[in-house]
C-alpha cells in the first residue's frame, strides 16, 4: 500500500500487501483497541511515525492499556532506565503482566532495581577496550562501532544499558573520522560490527555516512549491522534502505529475535527484503528467564527463524549488568536447551550458546559434553540419544610435537599450548601472592615467571 511521504521527504515505494503466509503468526487483534485502530491507518507503516510515537511514559502506556496496574517500583525503575516501545511492538502485547513475553521485554519492572554486588555497568569491560570513543576493539581482527545510543524499543534485558540509558545521541562526524583513522592504522581489523543502540534508528543518510566511511578502509573485509529493528520496528526496512545497504556488500545483518510471537508477517517481510538484497541474516537471542528459557519455545523460535532465512547464530547467557538480574537463568538452562535441540532440529537452526565472560573475557561457547572418555587409541563419544560410540584414532602416528621457538609467541593462548608453541599460561605476576625469591635451584625456581 502507498504509505505517503516520509518525514525525510523520501517516498516509501513498498508495493502492496505482503503475500499471504502459512507460517506467520496471523496478527492477533491487539489487546489495546486504540492500537488496533492505529494499525489500520497508513501512518502505521511509516517508521518515522513509529519512532515519533514511541510509548515513553507510564501515562502513555496507561492510555493504551487502561487495565494496566501500576506497581510502585516501576516509577523508580523508569528514573534509572528509560522506556520506549513502538506502537507496533506494543501491539504484540497480549497480556498485561510478565507472563507475556513482549510485555516482559518492553515494560519496566520494579525488579530492574535489584542490584546484587556481582552486577557491573560494563562487565564485558568494553570501555577498557575502547581506544577511541565509540569503537570497541576486543578481538584482534574485529571491531565494534557504537553509532547511536537510541533504539526503537528499549529492551528491559539490554546488556548495554550504560549506553541505552543515556540521552539519545548519534555519532558525530568528528568521532567517525577518528574511528576511520583508527581502522586505517589497524589493518588487522577485517570485520566491523556497526552497532549501538540500534543503527537502523539512524536516518538512511546518516547510516550511509557510517557505512561509506568504514567501507573506505581497504583492510575492512566485511561489515555487519547489529539491529533489533526487524523485530521492534520492521517497517524501517524500506526499499530505500535496502537499495542503500546493497552498495556496501559484503554486508551481514544480525538481528535479535527472542520469542516466536515476534515472528510476525511484518517481521518476515522485513527479513525477506534484507535477504533479497543479498544480506546473510543471523540472529542473536538472549536467554531470558520467563521469556524463552524453555526448550520447546526455543525450538519454535529457531525453526521459525530459518523459515525466514535467518540463521540462529548465538544464544547468549544474560550478562551481569545492573537491571537484568530478574532475567538471568543458570548456565545449566542454556546447556539443557542445547542438549534438547541437537539431533531434534536441523543443524542450521541451532545457535551456539555463549557466555560473554565477565571481566572482559570475551565470548565463551558452552556445550553439553559429548566426549565420554578417551585413550590414545579410541575416543568414546555419545550422541544426543545417549548412544556411546567408540571412534578409533588413526593408526598413523601423530606428527611430532612442534619444536618451534617458544619465545616467538608474544601473547600465547590455549591453542599455542595445544600446538606446542608455548609452555604455560600463568596469571599475571601482580595477581599472585608474592613468593620470596629463592636462591636454591629447585623445580619451582626453574619455572618461568608469567608469560
Ligand atoms: C561479540 C563481539 C564481536 C563479534 O564477535 P563474533 O564472535 O565474531 O560474532 C566483536 N567485538 C565485540 C566487542 C564483541 O562483543
Ligand atoms: S535493541 Fe539492543 S541495544 Fe537497544 S535496548 Fe535492545 S538489546 Fe539494548
């Protein structure tokens, strides 16, 4: 349908209704009649209208949902962590309490103020790995750019609440220049994640400036956009946007679906446009108590995603940030879900479960144990059904351990130990209780100090 001129003066040329789908959640009537009426108006399909009309206060929320009961702590939570819900995302709410996954992810709760001491604003130590403002360089070959602090919807479980609880602001030209200079000075960076906040809340022109700047650096091979907009404001994926994006290939898009109710016809259409424009789509789900911490829910989500050409990429253990304690699950729940999925679901639909380690340790994949035991001649594996299989190791002798120069490795990791390039990894000397220097030559003294 024709959606009229957008606020930025461009025309949305989306042509007609999405094709009927057998698999979409046939959009249930919104719980709020007012939202139901808005959904029937042309402006509903205009993403700028959705952005401008985000629900930002409890009074606005109550005007759409008069039956909503106010629990007192919500006001206090809102003082700390802001709220924004697009009318579209609010229209997916079916129950006005935390048993509704959309409500739980979007509406502030008093529990966000639970603040045990193990929570930190920046547990991944992203700010420690930020050599220039707005760029995080945690892994040698990848860097992440924070392009804006704004999102279409503020997730109650957000891991970057220290960014998204700030006033909404976008990257400046000066910041972008410094980031480009850093990328030019670091040709080892091949993969740039354009993140935020949500980069697809930027105007198409502003986003294009970022992409063009990053693309101008020859050593950057792939660009990835991390966005929740296909979930919370799918009308943002216009033909105008995809026409711009396709100029910057190879471009990958990672989105953030958490629950099957988010797989609407609108979201399906948004993903189809991105995929048709040649962008491989991945999904990063956060494992959330009371939302998707259930093997069957996760199975439905993952199956639905691959039907939408979205490959489940990561399943994240909740980070230890303030405001998300109520969403955390034990790590064992994630392992249980991985146990359930393997063998039951297409491998294409199975994400990697990762714990983004506190202390800036980075992403650590966690799996059920499939190796039962091992000897030099056989490795005993178990499959998802519990069958034990003996895998005979090759009769050919393994290559001799490498005798390559140990000292050549500046920063050894576990692989360097496994391949014989380094002897040991030890805690930094400052992190250990001081040992008195010994004169006598004994086994201890022969150990090297920390690498
Ligand atoms: C997650 C992340 C990346 C990308 O990691 P992949 O495992 O390649 O998806 C890059 N930089 C930072 C800071 C990250 O947190
Ligand atoms: S879209 Fe991403 S950055 Fe924005 S609030 Fe949600 S999780 Fe945080």
